[in-house]
């Protein structure tokens, strides 16, 4: 019975994962402004849903999926993007209602109803944004599907892919480790990596580029020491790459941004190393 519920919850996770990335891409493409901030806030609520669902899957004896549902990235104007976000919420509402009917467990039904109430609010918010985008002139600061690929854009997209990958990796490890301290630290650093992704994506929109929010390979270790070793390894690799990029880029603003992110990665390395040493002493 748990296997069926786990499968349904993992379908919900895929939908939440898709919504997070799709909404963030649209928010970044809009640049600064009230509407972009509102979309980012909705994406953060979808992150909370993904967290709740993943924890429930682990509690049931399963593993949360790292896959995501297919995004709808068509359209070249804010109104077209927002209509796709409305459709994403309609699909989510339909799926959650079906899963609430299918699953008998009262606690899981209660969780899904809680998420459903958010999705209904998101649907209304996006619908209102569609109307607003029709009344007001909104000029996107970035081209969502731009073909431009100069050196700066390549540098930024490398960072975006890395940050997205480690967000998934640290969250996955945080769900599976039984060590509460390690779990909390991994979640904290995943949040920091989300900041990095946002900074890089916002820089991308200023260069008329398109953020490539795609993962490059997530470590799926199941033992806590192995998780930390993998996390330390990826931090050391990215520190070297950011250091190389800092030496090569000429734009002072981008150099400062990469330096700030690189210094955060060094801190993550030191933090994970301390945690691993503590486990090995035990």
C-alpha cells in the first residue's frame, strides 16, 4: 500500500519541481518589479510543498524523486508566460484532487488538502497577473529563449547548472540522512545555493541570456559519511572553477559576484568537512 502512495506523492513532487523552475525562469525574465517578486514568492511556496512531500515519502520508506514534470516554456511575452503558469496551476489542482480521492490515509489527505489550498490561491494570483499584464506595458529585461551564447553567458550558465544540481543534491541528502544535525546543515546550505542561482540568473537577464536550469548529475549516496564526502568533493571542484573564472572575467560586477559565491563555497567545504570529521570520530 505504501508503494502506491509513494508513487503518487512522487508524481506530486515532479509537479512541484517543475513549477519551481518554470516560475523562477519567468520571474528572472521579468527582471525587477512587483510581478517578478510575486512570482518568486509563489516559487518559494512550491519549494515548501516539495519539502513536505519529500519528507513524507521518506517517512513512508521511499526515496523522493529528483525528476521533474515537463515545463511549458513557450511564449515570448509576459502574458504568454503567465498563461502557461495558470495552466500549470490548473493541472496541479486537478492532480491533487485526484490524489486526495485516491489516498485513504487521513494525515496524507490533510497534507494534500493544505497544498491544494495554496495551488488554488496561486491559480488566482497568476490569473490576475495575466489581466494586469494586458493592461500595463511590461518590458522583459531578458529574452527567455535567447540563442545568444557569448563567453559571459557560458560562464553564468555553468554556474546556474552547478547551483541547481547541488540544491537537488543537498536536499536529497538532507531527506535521507538520519543525522538531524547534518540534515539541517544541508538544508541551510541548499538555501544558500538557491541564493546563488538567483543571483546568477538575474545577472543572466541583464545580458539578454536564458538561464539553463538543468542538473548535471546528483550524487545519490545513502550513507551519511558518503554523502558528506560527495558534497565536499563537489564544493572543492566548484571552488577551483569559480577561482579560474574570477581570474578570466573582465567585468568588475561579475567578478565581485563570482568572488562572493566562491567564498560561500569555501565555507560550505569547511562546514561539511567538520561534520564528516565529527562522524568519523564517533
